[in-house]
């Protein structure tokens, strides 16, 4: 198969790569399970089944023992079950808790609530102590609360906005809107003042605006206007970089670096200037370069033929 050359504007001609079909021969092969591994899976599966573990937990434990991924072991278990070589897991999709485990959760929950921990941290700690998944422990805590076997947790997370802080948020929001700040700038300032995460404050402000607790902010996110000196630099550098054979993206990146601006804002400004017809000479030069590039590529193609 003959390879061809392609011309990229501003770069030397490069040879086109051959199709990748020939390179797929070295594709990674899956390692088959040995008879010993299958026997171990069957044995350990029945043992772990008796402990009330689900497929994911069984796959993770066996995978560590035979140095396989948990997903691979789970797939093998499914194949063996389909073939009738092992039984169905009654704990599929469930994580049954024994009476002792439930009592442990109740006791530890009360202790950790007393220490001032919120539900998320309590679930994380108990799951670690029990060797259970955090989601299963959280579900069990929620169930115990619904059945009134444990009480509500008055402790809130570190990013929870307390009632006494809501009034502060309202007051600061109104002050900062009057100063002309946009929503992102306001959230940054309030988050810093309260020692909270930016995400939690942004979400709280969004909810308060939606519920009518805060007025809408008409201050749009402002972008620094281009000065006359910056515009002149863009025009001059654009013409120079077009002459060097650079594309629009490369040009915007270079000029953006020189001005300390983002590539996106510079590209948009270049588009506006071009639309106003102020890049006529540079565009004519680019068109000439494109034609010369095509002619050169055709000549090289003809030489190869």
C-alpha cells in the first residue's frame, strides 16, 4: 500500500500513516482461569455466601486472593452460576446485617452523634469499623431512623449554613450586589468570610434566589475590555503570525500569552475585528498561502506517482 503526503499550513509535508488494522494483532489477551482457580472460587464463594456478602464483596475478596480484578471474578461467578456449578446468592443486591451488627450500629451511632459528627462522617466511620460499604451503612442508618430505632442527628456537616448565618448571607449578598459584583464574585467573598466551600455557598445562594429570599442579580459576569494598545497589538501580531503560517487557534494562543488573556477571549476579539474587515490584507495573505500549500502538495503527490 502506497503512503501519501499531506501538507499542513505552516508545516513541512508529512507522510500519511498507514491504517491501524495491521497493528491490532498485538491486542491484549485475557488470561483464562485455571482449574485450580475455578475450584478456589467455588469453595470461597460458598464460604463467603454464608457470611451474607453480595457478589461485589465476594468478587473483591476472591480477586485479592487470586490476584484478579473484582469485576473479572464477578463475571466468572456469573458464568459458573449460569452453568449450574454454583448456587444463586440470596444476598444478591442486599447486604444483610446480623442482630449483633445492628446493635453495634445503634451504639456507635449514639456515641458519634454525641461527639458532634454529621451523618456522612458517622456512616464513613462505622463502615470502616465493620468492613461494610459506606452506602450500605448509610441505608441501614436511614432505615433505623425511619423505624424510630435511633433518633434524628442534629449535627450538620461543615458546609451546612446555620439559621443565624442565613441573615448574614442575605445582608452581604445585598451589599455586594449594590457594589456591582456578579454571582460568582459574591459567592467567593461570602465563602471566604464564613469559611465554607465555594460550591456550598453558590448552591445556597441559588436556592435562596429561587425561593425568593434573595433578589435577582443583574450584574453580569464582567470581562475586562481590550484597551486601544491591546487592539493595536492584536492587529499587528495577527498579521505577523499569519505570515509565519500559523492557524487561528495558534495565533490566539500566542497573542493571549503575550497579553495575559485567555485564548477564548482573544479568538472572539479576532473574530470581531475580522468581521469589521480590518484584517483584509492578512486574510489575502492567508488565502495566498493556502493556494500555494495546495499546489505544493499536488506537486509532491505527482512526484510520488
